[in-house]
C-alpha cells in the first residue's frame, strides 16, 4: 500500500499552492481547519488516525496574523507551538515523517544602530536566532524547538515573505496590484530586507523534499527555502509596478519609523539557500523572475 501525505493547513495560502501544484500526488489527504484543529490533541489523533510508517505529515497550518498575535498571545502559542508539538508526537509515535514550515521572523533581524552596522549576510539554519521581537516569531521559534525535541527526525523548513500575487489576495504583491490602480502614488518601507517567495515555487520545492529519502540528508535538520536574492519591500513594490507596465517612480520610499505596526518587523531576515542545496534539493529561482511569473500568470517567468 502506498504512503499517504497528510497536508495540514490545506486551506491556507501555501496549502492551496501545494494542492494546486502539478507535483501534488493522488496520495495527498488535504486537511483544512474544518478537518483538524492542531491545538487539540484529540482532534489531531482523530484526523491522523491512519498514520503509519512511510506516511508524511506536511504542516502548513499556523497562526499567521503577525500584528494580531501581539494581543492574542495564547492563541498564537497554541497554534504555532502546541500544534506542531501534537503533530510531532504523532510522527514520532508512528514512524511517519514530519515536515514543518517555519519563518524568517524567528530571527530578531535588528535594525542598524549607531553602534552596529546593518546586517548584510543571509542567515544559515545554524545561526543564533536571538530573541524574536514579535509574539509570532517567538511562537514559531517555540514550534521549531518542540518539533525537534519531540521528533528528532523531522525536517523544519523556514521560508519568508510568501505571496501568490493573485489580484484578490491580501498578500503584499496582490495589495500592490490593487493600489496601483487605486492611487496615483504609494509609499512603501525601504528599510526592511528579505526574500519574497512565490508560493507555487515554494510548493514545488516542498514536493521535491517530500519525494526525497526520509532517512536522507534532510532528515532531522532545519532548512531554509526562499526565492533567491534579497530586496526591500519598496523594491518589490517597484517591481510589481514595472510588471504591470506602470511607472515605478509612483512608488516612494519611506522608513519603518514612518509606518509603525503593532509588531516590529525584522530589518533584515534574508535566508541563505545553502542548506537547501546541500540537502540535494533544487534551488528556488531568483525572486524577480518569480514575481514576473506571479504578475503575468506565466509560471515560467524569466527564470
Ligand atoms: N505568509 C508568509 O509570508 C509566511 C512567511 C514565512 C513563513 N510562513 C509560514 O508558512 C506557513 C504557511 O503560511 P500561509 O501563508 O499559508 O498562512 P495562512 O494562509 O494563514 O494559512 C494558515 C492556515 O492554517 C490554518 N490554521 C490556523 N489555525 C489552525 C488550527 N488550530 N488547526 C488547523 N489549521 C489551522 C488556517 O485555517 P483558517 O484560516 O481556517 O483558520 C489557514 O488555512 C506557516 O507556517 C507560516 O508561518 C508564512
């Protein structure tokens, strides 16, 4: 009998991209929040009742409202720490493989100060995270730790700045598309640097990971997976305008201080792709080619 892939968080942005990928197999059991509540151990046991050796749990479920988490601490930790803990107990107890998705926000990514220059070196999985500056980041870091403590053979994949860019989506690229037609000009922060990641590209990478030997180099390690390159949100917005045929000069730069949010964003959270290739996986293409693919709808982009 062939193995089953339990896709947890199947109704979210990444979960939907995983389901839509042409690399998804018939063996996928898509579990939305209507099918499983990862904060509830009994619900997890019930939804994964058939789990056995050789099966895979691919967890994309998370509390992802970064600003909301600041005032909803209990819920953020229940979903982002306790939930992965419950899933890891199931994988460890059954011999199934757990692949858990985490975030660049586990890194403090502090802004430059008078005493310290801005960071310019992408983070490796082994780098010390520091104390995350947000409840979301702290809860996801706690989730990573409980996963490895409970199931040392699990794989945790950190990603960053995920978007589909669909015109109706609430992600950054979708929002810029709407603002381009709604406003004469817009102002976007130019002092936060990261790696925008096109959800379908990440989905393909995760399917490749699923297809690898469960006892291979990806077992029991942390990996980083983003589209290649680093850029500020301001530069991403300009690129969206370019792809739409609009004048990128309509995008103006501003600082984070001018646009405060309840949860402070890391100033620099670029993730190195070295661990991904070391594990034998195909690097995700450059962020600019991926953005073109997202906006034009042509998956090939320029990559
Ligand atoms: N989006 C980004 O920019 C980004 C960046 C870095 C890392 N990540 C990570 O990537 C992963 C996927 O994120 P995403 O962008 O796909 O987020 P998303 O669109 O918010 O999807 C998260 C999914 O988790 C589900 N969920 C929430 N609580 C649950 C629970 N208790 N039990 C079961 N399901 C639950 C949600 O269902 P409901 O909507 O029905 O509640 C939703 O479908 C997460 O681990 C996230 O931390 C995302």
